[in-house]
C-alpha cells in the first residue's frame, strides 16, 4: 500500500519477513522509485532489494543481542510486525482481509511503543513478565549505528548513538549543524540528548504524513547509467529527468562534507522529497547524517 492506494499484491514469508512473490501490480506509478514494470511484469529483483533495505541491517551494532532479547531468528521479521510502516515514507503492507486504513495506523499521527528502541539500545525491561510491544517505527530504521525514535512533546525525534571508543558522532552532528547554520545551507538541525550518562544526537523528523524521502540510490535506479557517465552526473541527470535541478544543493553538500572531512556520505543519506499523494517531486532533502566526520 502507498497510503490508501493498493500498489501490488505480494506473498510474504513470515519466517524471514521477505517478499516471496509479486502476483499483481495495481498502480505501477506508485511502486517504489526505481522499481520498474517490464513486459514480463514488475522488476522483482529491484522490488526485493527495496524491501530488504527497509530492514535493520545485520551489521548494526548490538543486533545479535537484540535478536536474542526479542526472540527473533531473523531481524528482518521485525518489519512485518508493524505492517512495514516507517517514518521515512508512506508505504506499508496490508494483510488481505484486514479492514485497515493508513489513517488508523501510521506513525506520523499515532503514538508508538518504545520497547523495541529500548532493546536496540540495550536497555533492560523493568517488568520482565510484560510482553514486548512491537508497534514501533524502530523496526524499519537503517544504518550501522544504533538509533531509535522517541515521542517528545508529541513530536517525532530520531536519536542516534555514537560508536566506540569515543562516541564522537553525536557531537559531530551538532557541530556540522552549527556550521551549516552559519553558512546558510539547508540542513536538519541536530542537538545533543543525554540519557543514562550517554550522549545521543537528536533531530526532529523532517517528513510529514504526506511527504517521503527517496534516496539518491533509488533515484539512480530510474535510468540506466552509461559507462562514460560518473555517479555524480548520473544522479544529476536522473533528478533533472524528474524535474529537479540538484546541482546547487549537491555542490553545497560536497563543500560541507569537505570542510568537516565527512567519510560517510553515500547514496542512501541524501536524496529528494516527494509528495506521497500527488507524486510531485518537491526538491532536495535537507542535509542530514554528517556524524562520521571531524577525524
């Protein structure tokens, strides 16, 4: 589903949380960006890749311990426990026969449990008799570093941990944010959040219930890249074909990354914002995820 629009009929494997089969496509224009429809049907490999990218990666710090605590044989099972819902886009899985709507269950408008986030951050439950509530957007967060969503004063904030031994990334996010503020560059503002004596970077969700982030990696999939075309030029070409000129925004991002010596700018941490209802491309996403920097 894309909000309340049926996009495709899928067969899912509950044991692994993976797509087994794509039976029918109802709204090809609402397929995830980069998933095309060919003569013999939908590009299944691209569809499967998009879905796998929706899961917490196996190489995230603390995943093995979290799987044990959550009693999961595969971390990707988490995705189906909340219908594949995310705070990054408006896609979800609606079980056949269930009378559910987007308005009833999306995390942009409804509260969610902190149980999964606690487990991912290594926080032990106070009441060991109480079952874990899996209703959480933490089930569909990507990236290597530990992260979780929190409701603070009714607003949705993403908390991100640092890595050993110095846990420097949260501080770097704030410094990068301050630098971009001084330079007048569009960015996601970060602040420090301390919990149990540890620093985390925190930023408010820059998306709404009607907008979604489409990463450069997905946008690159909309066209075949010629061997003579650089990745940079291919991203620019694909965005231009969608009606968005990203050259100025990319130039600013590259300069900022140079100034802070960012070692981790990749095709999944920048992209475009799209209106999920109208499919209108609204422009570049503000710069975010600049923590792996400053030495």
